[in-house]
C-alpha cells in the first residue's frame, strides 16, 4: 500500500469513528476532551437519571435498579460488601403505603491497626421524587422527575470517591463505610435504619460525610457549626486545591446528615445547593457541570484522607455537645395550639404512633420475661419541628421505657404548631403500647409483628 493510500485509509477510518460518536446519545465533539473521571460521571448519571428509572421513587423498581448499579460498581472495584442483595427495609410512606427499600453498604478497611474499630461513614441518597401525571387540555400527561442532580450526582460522586479510596486504601488510617441510602425522601428512612437497626451500636463512628446534589451551583459544606469539623475543612482548604467549599451556617435543605446529627455523630454535607431545575422534570443530565464535579471529587477525596489520619479522639466532647438541641424549652400544651403540629402531613397523633410502631423492637429480656404494658411519654416539639425533649411520665420496665424513648427521639421532624400565627414549641403526651400475644408454637407478636420467643 502506498503512503497516499495509507493516509486516505486512515482518514476514512477517523471519519467513521467521528460519525459513530456523532450519533451516540448525548455525544459531541467536546466529549473527546473528557477526562476518564468526567466520562465515568457521565456514564453514572445518564444511567441513574434515564427514563426507565422513572425518577427512582422510594420503593420503586427504579430505586432498586439504582441500588443494584451502586452495588455492582463497588463489587467491580473489589470493595467488601456488608449488605446483601436480599436485605430490605419495610417502611410506611407519607402517602400511607407500605413499600420495600434497601441500603447498599460496603467497607474499605483502614491500614492502621491503632485505628481499628473507628469509621468514617460516607453516604448518598439513592431515591428521587419519582414520576406523576397532570392534566393538560383534558389529557393526562405523564411526567418524570429524572433527578440527575438530585441525587444521581451524589451517587456518582460516591462511586468515584469509592474508586479512588479503594485504589489508595494504604493511605486510609480509619476504615470507611460507604452507604447508598434508600428512601431518603421518606423521612430519611434508610439513614435512620442504618443508624438504629443495622448495627449493634454506633460506637467508633467518628464522622459522617453526606454527598447530596453536587452537579451544578456553588460548592459548599454544611457542618451544623461544629468547630472541630470546620477546623478540618479549613486545614484541607489550606492545601493546593482545584476548588474549595464555602462553609455555610444554615442547612441548604434536609438530607441524610440530619439523621446522624440527631444521633450526635459529627457530620458534614457537601452540596451545590438549590438550583432552578430542583424537583422538576428539567433535572436532566444536560444541567450537570461535570468539570465542577471532577474538582469537587479531588477536594472530598483529600478531606476524607485528612479525617482518616487525624488523631483520636477526632472530635472533642464540647464540640459534639454544641450540636445537641437545647433543653428545658418553654412549650405550649398540644391542645392549646391554634394550629396543631403535623407529622407526615397529618395532625392525627396516630400517624406518629404508626411510624413509631413501624420501628419499635421488643427487647429480648422483656419477651423472655413476658413483660408488657403502656409506656407514657411526654415529648416537646420545638418551634423548628424537631423533637427536642422526651421524658418517661409513667414507665413499665427499664428496657421497655428505654426502647420507647429511643424510637421517639430518633423520629424525623414535624411541622411545628402555631399560636396566633407564630410557630411555638409544643408539648405532647404519647402512649407507646407493648403487647405480647401468644401465637403459634412458641412465637409472640408485637403489635401484629411476629417475633421469635426463646424457649425455657
């Protein structure tokens, strides 16, 4: 073949490649200049925000597909899986439906034996708003809330961060637990279950990093004004970085970090905040700034390594105490509110009790001894809707009392009550019933949920 013919053949080949690229979904000539990380981000977000996921609503097939995708990404990197594909969580949604969701949990072990048993939790919510339909010109029009930025971007960041951490695990002193939280839009159900039901205790959980909506806007970090966490952010920002987050004092919006905050686990949420397409069908991959995400990844990776190597204890007791909610709040009795507090959109306290019974666990000691009864609690919902105080007014036994307090304290926020149009703290009395009913062959039930009973 002559030189002229060889050059001509090469040009034809390159033209064919360019033509194929031109007809790939979303492809353009600019994609040729993408880094490996940007290409990976695009692949993740385009998959998670595709129409067939139908917005990944909690309990939907789309959310399950997102969970499977995250799991496969972890396994591809050889990261140790903690959760199994069969694990599921039953929740009651704000609409009153019962659905199955799941958390995806993986672990990268730290290399420093002196930090054994100490963890950093890094998580991102899997679910989105879902899909619905509306009337237009007398016709029902379907609508999908694709959720490319909210929160396919956070899941994509979790995958790429896991990849970097896994490949440089020798630099990790503490272990890192990676979590895709299911049903975050339903009162952070996945995060709540992860903290309170998945493990025997949260001892050794030194910090939590929340990745939520990181695809467009201003890169920021919310720490609930924890001075120690702010110090770590400042130290990392002092290094040469492609981008540095703006530390904000107010939560941009509720996210899974609040479940950790309520359990007094220091947390930081990395986010780019609200954006015009938030919770609309326009939240598609076209709005994502992938170059921004690549810069954010470098910063969050460096920040994770800094937390990992920081000496123990990572946070002082005073720093954690600053995140606790104020005590001894002057509260208005529930019956005296002009507008009663609401839980999941309902003013009926039964809606709250339904939620409590969904997560209540009968203590083994009480099952074995046949202890049952009604625990009367008094709780205060502050003017921001947070459960600020819980006290036992009349108890049954130490174990039943403690379980009732545990679940009520861990409940998500309310819409606060009002008096004269002003939001007020409200005090309520809550009865939590523990009933053991004998059923078949040595089993007992708690409010209709069958439990194993230990034989004597």
